[in-house]
C-alpha cells in the first residue's frame, strides 16, 4: 500500500496469490482488493479453500476473484461432497480417491472418521454463498461443535457472530470467544491487539474499555437479536496459549479450550454487576 514501486512491479506481473493455515479477515480482503483495483484495474485471484490432512489436503478451492472472508470455493477435481444437516447447521463430508482410507494401526479412530456410507466426517460447517446458484461455492461457518444454546433455547452461531463482532472491533482486537452457554445472554472474552492499541495511544484499561465499548454498542445496534447481541464483555490480560491448546496449530482460537481453561474468568464475567474489568451493555 505504501510502496509504489513494489506495488507496480508485483501487481503488474503476478497472476495469482495463495494463502492457507488461517482465515483472512474481511478488512484484509478489502485492502487487497482496493490496492489491486487502483493499481491494475482488477482483482487478482487469491487461492484458498478448505480441506484436511486426511483429504490430501484440498477438498474445495477458490478460483474466482469475487471472494469475501469465509468463502471456500468449489470441489476440487475428483472430490465429492456430502452436505449433512446437523441441528441448524450443515456439516461438509468428503469422498474421493485422494481421501485417506484410515489411520495407521488405529482401527477405532478410523471407524469414527467415516459415516456409515463411507464419507469422511470433517466436523466443519458450511453454507452456500447463494443457494439459488450453487456454482458460486460454499462459505465456512465454523466447527460444528462450537455452537451453543441460550437458556431461551435460541442457538448461537459462533462463527457468524464472532466474525461480525471482530469486524466491528478491528483493529483493536485479535480474537473473541463467545460465552453464555445455557445462560440468559451472550458474552465475549476479547484478546486485545496490544500493538494496534499502543499505536493509538491506548494503554490504560479504562481508555481501552471506552473504545471497545463504543464499538460493541455499534455492533449491538446492527445485531440486536438475543443470539447475536453482546450483553457483557471482558478484555483478557493473557494471550491465547498454544501449549494449553487455546490456539490450534493453524493459528485459530480454540473456543472450547479457552472456555475450559478460563472457566473462572467466564464465571466472573457472567456474575458481574459491573466493575473495572467487565463491560455491561443494557
């Protein structure tokens, strides 16, 4: 963005980009597209997709420049997909000549890996970009096991809510973990982006809470429903731990691990009536 010579030399010659390992947030996509369109008048395809080591590894892949955060693309050649309803979500399952037949010397794990028709269970939830036009591909909706219900019986779609919340909190927050399982309202544990906060002179907790609180109020105004609205939030003082399993090897936050390892923090958040740590939104 800031180097005209590099921008011109690179974008005039490159034909495709590729990334993997962790998701790109929508602000990153927007900046990439903005720079590319300004420099060369079009977007460059950014290849990515979804797969597993067990699918060697790609299952679906992006081949279009018309992409947003979470888009996955279409099945790779030879790959068959099975979309299986799971509550309010849809799990994607794989079958093809490049899918593993199982785990070495582990019959029990191999049996659990496949359904009764021989499809590889991914544990990932997807939806269509446009159900009326399946050729536009699929969208990632998070892990099946992440979702939970509030005490009202309303399901919380963790991946969707987290993505929308992080877009409002950008660039001040790196990650968010949703709380409120079987409770009356939705909460959020926030992993701050200390570098970005410091750049803006935000180092004291009160100032940080004011900025993040205003962003959450703006988010709540747009998403006021009980399964989307953040009623309380807390900025964590420790980053997610890889050793503790709070981060996957691909850099994604492990929602269940964070909730388990920081159960005392979750309890404090939902018991709070308002203090210096917890932000409440009524």
